[in-house]
C-alpha cells in the first residue's frame, strides 16, 4: 500500500506541476501539446521499464539448490519507493483541462482542484492495489520469486506501449 502511495504521489506531483504550468503558459498553448506530452510520457515508461527489466535480469542472484521467497527488504531501504514514485511521474493530460478551468478562479480554486485530484488518484490506486494484493497473496510461484523485478519492468513498458496504442488525449 505504501508503494501505491509512492506511485500516486509521483503522478499527483507531475500532473499538478504541469497543470499549474499550463495555466501560467496560457490557454492557447495547452491544446497543441497534449498529444506530445502523452507520446513522451509513453516513450519514457517504455524506456524506463525496459531499462529496469534489463538491469534486474543481469543483477539477479541466481539460486542453486534451495528456494527462497525473495530478499527481505530493510525497513530503511527507500529504493522500491523511489522506483514506484518514478513510475508515477507520468502526467495525467486528461486532467489538464480541469486545472486550466480552475485557473480562472485563481490559486485557491486550483489548489482545491489539485486536492480533489489527489484524493481521487490516491483512492483509486489504493483500492486497486488492495484488490490486487488480496488476489496475489495466493500466488506463489518460482518465476515470480526469481524474476519479479524483470516482470515489473516489462509491465511498466507494457503500460507505456498501451498508452501509445490507446492514447486518451484526443
């Protein structure tokens, strides 16, 4: 659940910053860049996912003669949360019109819009994570144990590919 919060936080921060920047830049610039932002976001997810999968594959410690259930992460280790925050760094271009519309009411209205956006993103991601977590707790397979990070990287790339194939900005 903390990982879901980390990913949602990245998404909220980038979308909010982009929304405020869009209002600052002016309404005339926003419509022309929606597809480009989505294209760059998708390409970034694909490259990041493939890079992470490649790194995970070549840095995996292969086990011989015994089984394990993955490394026990240290409580102070931040790298999984930084990774998840990075995944969330894809802007929600569909929310840009909301920020632009709220920008006409000034900073307080934009902050209120950002607050509702944040609650919606956090709520949706935590709910979805909870559903997946309850189902995945029963899934225990050596492939997931040994190559979970590789599969995660490939999954991130797949999300980027889906964003390219099924864009939602037009």
